[in-house]
C-alpha cells in the first residue's frame, strides 16, 4: 500500500524526505501517526526514524524550515522540532535489550527492522518511507494494518517477553484498547495477566499517566474492566478492587459497588470531560467496604462512607502520585458531599438545607450536582426518572435560594478583627464561636445575610458570654 498522496498534502514530509536524501540516510514516519493515518484520525505528534543520527537529521530539517529551533535530548539520542502546531520527533533506529530488574533498555544502533521489532504493538510498528526511492511505501512486517481492520491489540513479538521487558506496555495495551475501542488478542491478554506483578518495577507516575488517559476515554469502564480482569488494578489500586463483590446474609444482598462505580464513572463521562470530576466518581464510594455493616432490620448499610471516603482521598492521592493541591481538595469535597443532594431529593426541601449545601459546595455546586445525577443507577428506569425529576426540583430551589441569599459567595458580615476590637479580647476560640453562631443563624434562616441583623445578634451572643463592649 502507498500513502504518497497523503504525504504530499503536508509539506513537512517532503522537507524531511529531501533532508534525509541529502544526508544519505533512510528515513521513515513511524508509530502512532501511521496508525492514525490508517484510522483517518488527526495526529499532531509525528515520530521519524532514520538509519543514522536522528539529531543530525533534525538539524538538517530545521535549516530547510527556515532555521527552526531544535530541542536535543542527547542522553536519548532524540531531537524535537515544533512546527506549525506539529511536534516532530527524530530518533535513530535502535535495537534494545532488557534486564529483569528494570524497564530501561540497553540501546544500540540498529536497522528499521530492529526498530520495528522493539515496538509495543503491531498497530504501532508500521512505517512509511520518506526517501525518494520508497516515498509513501508502507512497511508493515507484523500486519498491523489487518489488526486495525480487526480492531485488535497484539504485540509484534512474543507477548510474555514484550511485557516482562517493559511492563508499562501492559497499561498501554489497555489504554489503546480503551481509546480505540479495540479488543486485546487472547494470547496477549493472557500474557498481561501472567506478568501483572511485573508492574512493580514501573514508577507510579508512569502508571497514573496511562490510567488518566484511560479515565479520559469516552467509556472509561471498559479500560477499568480490563485492568480488573487482568489483575493489573490490584497491583496499584487495591482500594478499588475491594469494592468488587456481593455479600448475602438472610437472602439480603447489596449492589456490587465496583460495577456501580464504573456505571457512575461512565455516566459522568457523558456529561463532563473534567478529569477530576471523573476521579470524584471513581472515589465517591471508596469507603463502602470499610463501613459495610449488616443488621436484621435495615439490611446492609454503609453509614458514614462519605466522610470516611473523604478522609481516604489524600492518602490515595499521595500514594498514586496524584496532585496534592486544589484538584485533590475538589475531589475530597465532592466525595464528602455526594450524598447531600440525594438526601434533599428524598424529602421536603427546606431553604435552610439548601443554604447549607450551597455554602459547603460553593463554586463546585454544579460539579456536585453532575456527580449526584451520575450516581443514580438502577435497572428500574422509573426509579431513575423519579430521582432525576426530584433533582430538577432541588436545583430549582437552589437557584431561587442563591438568587435571594447569595450563599455561594458568602462573606461573614462581621469580621473577626471587629469582634476582637469591640470587646477587647484576644484572637481565639471565643471569636470563632461568635462568628460560627452568626454564620449558622444566616444559613438556618434565623436572620438575613445583613450587617445590622448580624451586629445585633453578635451583641446578644457576647452578652451571654459575659463580654463587655468597649466604649470608643
């Protein structure tokens, strides 16, 4: 098969092919760009392999592109040029060998065949010639084009060796399956299961980078099911594996919280691309195994799983090398609050309850409501519809209360410094108690969010505490 016409449409391929001919080296476009070209997907990262120095080729190409800057990674023998929205990566053809205790290979110069042999999957092991003599010719030694047609992920060489050498490729296999909606060939998947424990030699940062790409797919549950059934998930995320299973006592069983979580994740993915909202979906029930109890009256309960789950979030983020910043705070908040709107949807909604929810959720209110809607899963369509209709009513009340009370942008009408100065008391517990009682009174609707009413209440509270106002 020849791709001349597709290469002709992008000046950069002609430029690189001509530069390679001037240097007298073989040059090919390889990997994901070739795969995406066949899949008719647009790619902006383009990898080039030459039989020679990738750095020298990049420098020659840069001259032809008007003196573009070349970023050189000398330790890896690679170079990069950014050109008109494309990221062009150049490397010399290599062959690799591995040690058992490391996924970092011993590298030496090689041929195109050596370079294709070291690729992770057949769909990424194709190359297209850029020299004048083979312009546009597809080099496909492992029949990757057929695997694309069959929607199959398969390794070029023996999968057990491929995954033992570089265990991160197991995560990549599942990531590509999830992104492309492909199947993993049976022998390849079996090799993943056999080598799952090898994942321990891979850094958590690399694992989570692949996991986040799975989470960002349109149906992330597919990737998680592959991770679970292969045994990879328990290697780095045992808390999620513990959600799996149903226990029965007295013919009473609870739902399988693992598959429920995946349904919530998929529901969330339909409404938002936000990675951290999707993480909140993953973790919203993470403490259910730890809080699971059975009693003969109520059956299975998970009391307090939202609070315990929120306390688990920082520990999980720290171990998984996820960011310990406002993104973690966002996930933790949504895990802690995810039952609150559901409780409001079950009962008569009071303005006080809505105010409290708006105050605690703040600017993340919309994200919380998306998560709660996603959390309504049932085989009973009428039950789901009823809950969602109730959520509509809750959200209408939230809009009305927010318009009236501006709770989400709540600022205390009485500042702590003012209390300290007025009663000549030091900063501390008493000041905090006065501010808290004023805030509670506003949220409970006892007074409006108004300075005069808050000031009068402050004087009453201070009098009960035996505080005396200082004359000015």
